[in-house]
C-alpha cells in the first residue's frame, strides 16, 4: 500500500465508475425500469461510506494489514457490483 491517499482515490474512482455505468445504462434504456440500477447505486454508495469509515478508523493495531483488508474488500465488493450491472 503506497498511501492512504491512494486507497481513498481507488475507492472513490472504482465505485464512482460503477455508479456512472448505472447512469449510462439508464440513459441507454429509457423504457426499462430503473429500480434495479438505483438499488445498485444505493449499494455502491453504502459500500463507499463503509469503506471510508474503515479507512478513518482509529486505534488500529496493525495498520498495514488493516488497509490491505480494506483494499481486498473493495475488490470483492466491486466485482459483485459489476456483476449486478452486467446483469441489467
């Protein structure tokens, strides 16, 4: 992990791109029901908030493993969200 700043950027850009894909899908499919894409957007925002809360957590014993765990959680959750977007 290079820095906490880069981890925050990764979280922001990754989840932001997923949200953007949902909006693009909504624009390309105006007659489709947007409830599923809105649910994905809400889940991405909740994931963003949860991951940033973990980044800002205090009193961490092993910071290196803590931040690696956050990075792994981001990757896992991003893959799940991308699968949901692809299934729209």
